[in-house]
C-alpha cells in the first residue's frame, strides 16, 4: 500500500512545490475555521485541474489530500 508521501514523491517537482504552498494556505484556513475542509479540498482539486496538474487528481484522493494538508 502506497503512503501519501510516496504518492506525492511521484509528482513532478512543480506540482510538489504547488502542493506545499497550498498546504500552508490550507492549514491557515483549517485551523482558523474559515471554511469547511471538504469545500476547501474540492477548491484545491479544481484549481489543480485548472492548472493542468492532472496527476494530483489522479494519484491523490480527497482523503489523501486532507491527511497531507493537516499534517
């Protein structure tokens, strides 16, 4: 079974950098209770698709993203 970190390590460098910057934003919003987690994850997935980061959507599910962003 693949871990979240191993899935993320498969992503192109540009996408890994983008996810890390999004992680910082997510943590601010999540811990500040500004928006629901599921809505935020959906917005992140849509933005990834918009940026043509299709691997993020293919390799990582919503649960994977939430676990990555929270820790």
